[in-house]
């Protein structure tokens, strides 16, 4: 039986998430052709990925290229004609050109991008003979290391099925709808996550000023109806120890919740709470700076 994993993939964006994700793919025996504009990010993966000189070079000869970039602006810049030409060029040795190849080359955007821009990009990619699939993730850097991410796939079923063995190296795969659906769901998930962290931080800081011990509060809340990922993970592991080291920046989170707010506005769904969440988080990022970890919101709130 044929190996369901492709022999090689291109991977563009070797940052906080891309690094552990490429390590898991490479550990399964798949050659990773990796590219990042940051020489440090590439150097950290010496011996793990095959170094290439551009995003187009990463795509060349693989049939599958994964993007793990900051946002839609960067994704659209990276997916240029050169990359698409390289992606649809004949895979060396398969003797077929892109028009006769049974399966179309796949471009997989695992970044948290904007769903409407993803749909528009999918049309451009399709017109060049490839298929765009969105596959954003939740679970953070620790989930990427452990291979326990939740992966929300948007795109045609056939493409999603083809990608399943590859994506399963990184986590639990859920096909959630057509192209763009993954990016929409991911942004809405992060709106909830940002709301939970803001709400739980306000509650814990109020409790502390009243004289409660935050560790005692968390123990009780985590057995009660107020629990969330923020009380079960972010507060005990990244805020109480004062390490603020989740690996996810507040500025990327603000990008995500603005996408969710825009989606609610565009669909006419209620969004008063989302507006408030975006406003408070935006003020925090202005003060904390673009590199701050998102768990530093608790520190910022305390200083208010
Ligand atoms: P990051 O900033 O650590 O990594 C992004 C990488 O992209 C960087 O190494 C950067 O040098 C590279 N890059 C930027 N422009 C480039 C270009 N033109 N060509 C090639 N490389 C380029 O960000 P991250 O935390 O890894 O996040 C990546 C994506 O995943 C974002 O969309 C983010 O919202 C999402 N995400 C992050 C987390 C997390 O916990 N960090 C969790 C889930 C989803």
C-alpha cells in the first residue's frame, strides 16, 4: 500500500508555531523544504528542514505547501505568481504536467487569516491550477510541540481527505466546511478565548483585592461553572508563576478578534460584547507593545 504521507512538503513561516510543527512533520520522515525571512528562525531548524532560498523554492516539486504566517497581508504577499508557478510545475519524476496530474497541488494556509480574503485567494489559486485549503489551529505552542492541536479545515472534501494523514501529525483534524470556514471558526474561537481571559482576569484580580488567594480561587473555579481554558491553563501555568510565556502574542490575538468582530458586523450578528473585548485588548496592546505575550493582559489590568 502506498504511503499516505507525501514524500516532501514546502513550509513557509518557521516562527513560534511553524518551528514545532515542522519538527513533527520531519520526525515522521517527510522532507520539509522550509523558508522564513528570519535567518534565526531558519537556523533554529538546522538539520530538521531542508533550507531553501524563497517561498517559491519551498513549493517547488512538492505538490503540498503549508503557510504558517502572521496574517492575510503576509499570506497574500507570499502567494505570488512565482510561488504558484512553482507549486503547479510538474513534480520531478512523475512525468505528468499539472493539467493531467490526478490530484491538484495543495496550498494549505494554517495561519489565522481573514476568511473573506481566504475565499478571494482561493479563486486566484484555483485559476492557476491548485487548490487552497485553510487549516488554522488552536492549542498554542505547547499543543504544536505535543502534536495535539485542533486543526479546523476549510475546503473541498477530497482535498481535506488527502491532507488528513499529514495534518494528523500535528493534531486532531476537523473538516468544518468550505474554504474560509476554518479561518472563520478560528477567529470566533479566539474571540471566546480573549473574552474568557479578560473576564477571568478581572474576577481573579477583584478576588485578590478582597483577600482571596488566586490559587484557591482557581482550584474552586476549575470545579465550577466559571472555568475556561484561561482558568485551567493560562492563569495557573503562565500568569500566577509570573512567566507570561504562552508563546502567543497579544498583537496576534487582537488581529484575530478584530476578524471575528468584522465577521459579526458583516453578518448582522449581535456584537456588543465583541466590540468591548476588542476595545480593551487594543488598549492593552498599545501599552504593552507588539511583542508582549497575550497572558500579560493580567499584569496590564492589575496596573490600571
Ligand atoms: P510568529 O511571528 O512567531 O511566526 C511567523 C513567522 O513568519 C516568523 O518567523 C516570520 O519571520 C515569518 N514571516 C513573516 N513574513 C514572512 C515572509 N514574507 N516570508 C516568509 N516568512 C515570513 O507567529 P506564530 O505565533 O508562529 O503565529 C503564526 C500564525 O499562527 C499566526 O496567524 C497566529 O495568529 C497563529 N497562531 C499562533 C498561535 C500561538 O500560540 N503562537 C496559536 C494558534 C495560531
